[in-house]
């Protein structure tokens, strides 16, 4: 189970999370991944609640092996089958890449 997000969200982070959700962007992550934990903290609690994410870590609760089959690293952001970006990214970069 991923660690609980502790940081408070900025208004911009919440708006970005809503934007990503509307565009169908999914964050693929692993519970043991420090970059995934950092990415969740960048979003903050309130924004993270708006995000769609898939657990890919072997042994992770709710792991979706089928959806994670083509994901090579974490975190990875996909919109359908199109990769938006991979690795820990500043929210401004993620906003730019997602349009």
C-alpha cells in the first residue's frame, strides 16, 4: 500500500489533477518507488484524490498486472496508450506535456 500523502495541495496542483483526470491520464506507480512517493507529494492530498492511478508493484495491493504489462518505469503517465511522460516530473512540466 502506498504511503499516505502528507503535503497540502496548491490550487494549481488541484486544477492540474482535474485536468489530467478529464484527459484520461493515468499514473502508473509502485508502492516501493521513491519517485512515485515524491510525485504524489508534489500533487498533495487534495489533488491526489482527483488522480487516477494504477498500482504496478509486485505484491502491491490491487496490482493490475494486465494494465502494467507495457510500463517500463515508475512513475509513468499514460493517456490511453500514449505516454505523456515517465519519471518524477515537476507539475509544470507535466502540465505542459499533457496539453
